C-alpha cells in the first residue's frame, strides 16, 4: 500500500478526541492518564500491553537504548518502552493522524523528552545508517509486500550487534486467510508469509535469529477473535466493521491460518574488510 492508501485505510480524523471521550466514558480521569489507563486505546496489536512487555523482556531492553519503532501507530508501545524500560524511542508511522494523535498523547503524559513521533515510510527510513540500538516493529508489516526491502532497511539503521524485536502475524499452515482482518478488507492489501520464509528473509538481510516464539495462543485480541472493550483502539478505529474482523480472526486463529510470532534477531557485523591486494613493487 502506498501512503495514500495507508492513510485512507488506517487514518481517522478527530482521533485524539475519540480516544479521550472513550476513556472518559470508561471512567478514566483524562487529565491524569497513565500508560495503563491508555493501554486499551493505544496498543494496537494482539495481546495489548502484555505482548509489548513480553517482547521487551525477550529482547532484554535496557535503560538508555535508542529504539526506532517502525509502524509505531499511536505510540502505546513506545511510551511503555520509555516508562517501563527506560528507552529513548523514535516512532515512525505512515499514517499522519496516528503521528499527530501519538504526539498529543505523548505530550499529555509528559514524555516528549523520551518519545518522538515522525511521519515516515517503513520502506524508506529517513534516518542515518547505524543510528539505533533496537528496531522495534509490532503488527506493522502486514500491508507490506516487499519484506526483503523492509528488513534490509531495518538492518541499515541498526548498529552492528543491534537488535531487531518484532511481533508479526504470519501465514499459518492452512491457507487462505479469512477476510476481513484488522489490516485488510481482502487479499489485495495483505502480505503474510509463513514463518520459515520470514526467517529466511531475516537471515538474508543480515540478521541472526536469537529468539523465535509462537505466541498465537497467548497474544489474543480482536484480530484473533476476542472482543475488546468499547474504549479499545480496535473499536475506536474500526467501528462496526470490527465485528466481522473478530469473527474472521477467531477462524484464522483456530484453523491455523494466521500465526503470531515474536522474535529477536541480532544484526551481524559486516565482514571485516579484506586486506588490500598485494602489488609488486614497481621496477
Ligand atoms: C495495527 S497498527 C500497529 C501500530 C503499533 N505498532 C502498535 O502495535 O500499537 C499498524 C500500523 O502500521 C502502520 N504502517 C503500515 N504500513 C506502513 C509503512 N509502509 N510505513 C510505516 N508505517 C506503516 C500503520 O499506519 C499502522 O499505524
């Protein structure tokens, strides 16, 4: 999907107001929000905040690490990494209304010194090579067909030895996927590959896999068949369309059509440059 299609599918106007109204209706004090108050409304992936914490522990994230959250949406995972793991996080997302809303929520929680939001395409990351300790990406690559380019970009922005931490839906042993899913109304916008192929892409783009967990059973949420609360981001963004997504999600999970994987991979160091060829002294 290009930027226009991505914004048309994911984007919503008045999103900050919708989120705050939904949280107020759920009894939250919107002038004193915590990351836990916000979690149902800003962690836009299966498993919610628990899944974010799980992946952060799997990657052994430490205070001071510089993290690039690619396709970071409204910034729920980024704020969790900042508050609970001490990371410094840059969020890149192609959907402008998510970047604006994410910025507003980050400011509301007084985290702007540790979390920043930028509009950007995961396929053309506009940051210097080797800038980050961690690339974090959670339920964000499903609309992207060119996985080779996506993961090569992740490798480029990481320092050697840096970590890629991902949670991604992947194609299960039974196909095809039943639509609609959270990220696509039909197969034209959905690009899942099986775990074996994804591991191949990750290895071929310069990574060594350190951990690979199938979390399908534990990362439940509306895209896997569990209905969420009225102040859940899935309901706020998808509205009534969510009901069909929940029904399809249950089939996709139960019938093995979609798997949820959490993985951590280390960026291999580039091979040491070869010594210059020997030349014969000129006579
Ligand atoms: C399901 S949301 C996940 C958001 C966030 N990672 C989270 O877990 O809360 C998927 C996100 O992927 C983003 N996205 C899709 N294609 C993208 C691309 N090419 N570049 C950057 N972001 C993209 C969408 O804008 C959306 O915010």
